[in-house]
């Protein structure tokens, strides 16, 4: 399969020939014509290219408004934009307007193959399916339990089954990009919701790739940037991501009064509530589950114990009884791996306890293994008792 390509170029003959040669050098691109900006719209209408390459010189602003106009008229097309130098303002605007890539004359020879490859992959996956992705929201009522670690590693394993995105809604103190050792150029605060074409291409341009199966949408780098993101916009992001990715993992903030968190919980297919087997965490988890279970079915609301360790049977039974909710999964305590993966920007290897556990949980989300393994009443007998609040059953 070749991508038919139309070059839009008002620059001199030299520049035009250089770009034509570049296009010819790519085995998956087929140049079907070169036109001046003024003729672009008409020629696209008659030649039906899949990719349009717009050279911005000699008048970059005019070139960008042409991009905006063509993108609106032909939203299904891919656009490359090129210019002499990697001017940050031009790059930013081009991506905002929906360009798939920005190529500058200094590096286009080396950058072009990867840019073409990324479009080809996208084109193939778009043709194969417009699948509805599954949203897994990870929520921990207690801080420092391992929510972000579970997000990155679960997403890493889910990405083996289909393209996956992580959305870092821990807007104030998001750590996803740090745990994956990424340096995002854009974040949730870069999104311009007045953009006329808020679509999958636009969303992807704001994401940072971890590898070809996993991308992240980072939390804003600055605290003051989070005020402009509203619940309706989070819903728009998630709905768009669902069209584009097979799995979407969301790292939620601790604050349940946050309207963006509530919107995500409602929209999610699964809400993973994380806790540990310790008093304070159990207390918080119980409080949260008691509220959530009035709203969400058991397939949606999944209780997960992190850093699980051997405990005497009666203590374990008592912990479970006090949670008063079936345990979906227990992730073993594996401090060595957890520390290493977060420091190195890695996903827990399959031979580690953490990796094995997340691989298995991932399979349950993909349908390869049964989702709910534990059902029915929890063991309510045993050693210690939590405060009276727990004796009242909802
Ligand atoms: N299964 C595990 N076994 C051992 N250590 C773990 C495990 N999961 C996470 N950790 C460790 O727990 C610590 C906290 O992890 P993480 O930052 O993911 O938690 P969090 O719930 O997202 O925290 P925060 O409340 O700050 O957002 C990290 O040091 C991490 O390495
Ligand atoms: Mg976190």
C-alpha cells in the first residue's frame, strides 16, 4: 500500500525539486503532483491524495492558514508541514492545526522515514478498525499506595494486546512521564479546546510516545496551568481516545470532589480502587467503596490490593472482611522491581513478581482470562476489628 502524496509548494524551483526527490526516496510514498498554494484545494478535490505536504516558505503564516483551511475541508487527510528551520512557534501552530509531522530542512532527510512510518501505521490501523477502546481508571484513596506504578505497568502489559494510552489526570502532581522517563513537549494544558477539529489526530499530536504501542498524555508541568481543564473537556479527551486506542489507562487524582475525576469514573469501563492491607488504607478504601458500589456494578468497580505480603490467615480474613468488597486482584510487594522500573523508565519485566501480576491482570481486561475470579461473601471472622463505622453495612 502506498500513500499518494501531493506537494504544495510556492518556494523556488530548488526547494521544490529537493522535496520532490525526498518524496521519491520513500518507497511508501507516491508523488501525484506538485501545485501552488492557490491551486491546492482544487487539486486535492480532483487527485484525491492521502497525504498533503505543505512547504511553508516563502510565507509561513500564509502556509499555516492554508493548512487550517485544507484540514477543515479534508479532515481525513494527513498533512506534513516543512520549513527551513525548526521554529518552535511554527511547529506548535502546525501541530495545533492538525499536521501529522513538522519537517525542517536541517533534518528532514533523517526524520522523514520515521514520519512516514508513523502515518503508515496509523493509516493501516484506521483502515482495520474504528474500535471502541476500554477505559481503566486507577484510583487510590490513600497516597503513595502505588497507583501511578500500577498505571504505567498495567498500560505496558495492555499495550501488548492493542495500542494503549495513559492519561495523567493527576493534574497537580502527575508522575506518569517521570516514571516512564519521557520529556513531553505537550501536556493536558496545551490543549486548545476552541480548536475546530478536536479529533484523534490533534489528540495524538499532543501525546508523547513511549514506544509504538504506548503513548501518554502528560499532566501539566506547572501548577497554574490546571485551572483551564474542565470535566466536559476530560470527557471529550476520553471519548476521542476511545476511538483511537484499544486501552486507555487513567491515573486519577486523590481528590474525589474533583469534577474531572468524577467525570472519568462515570465514563470508565473499569475503576480499579487500590489499597494495601494496612489499617489506614483499608479505612479509606472502605469509605470509598461504600460510596462507589451504590453507583457502579461489580464488573466495573474492582478492588485491587497492592504490595500484598504474607499475613496470618486470620489477619488476612479480617482485612478482607473489613473491606467488605470482593478482592479483584492482589499485586505482590516487589519493592526492588517497583523502584527499578520507576527509576529507569521501564515496564516491569515478565519474570518479576510485579510483571507477572500485571501481565495477568492485563489479560483479564483483554478478555483472555475471566475478569471476575472472586465472588460471593467475604470471610467475616477473625482477629482484629476496625472502628465501629465498619460494622454498619450499607
Ligand atoms: N507492588 C509494589 N511493591 C513494592 N513497591 C511498590 C509497589 N507498587 C508501588 N511501589 C512503590 O510505592 C511507591 C509509591 O508509588 P507510586 O508513586 O506509584 O504511588 P501513588 O499511589 O501514585 O502515589 P501518589 O499518592 O504520590 O500519587 C514507589 O516507591 C513505588 O516504587
Ligand atoms: Mg501517583
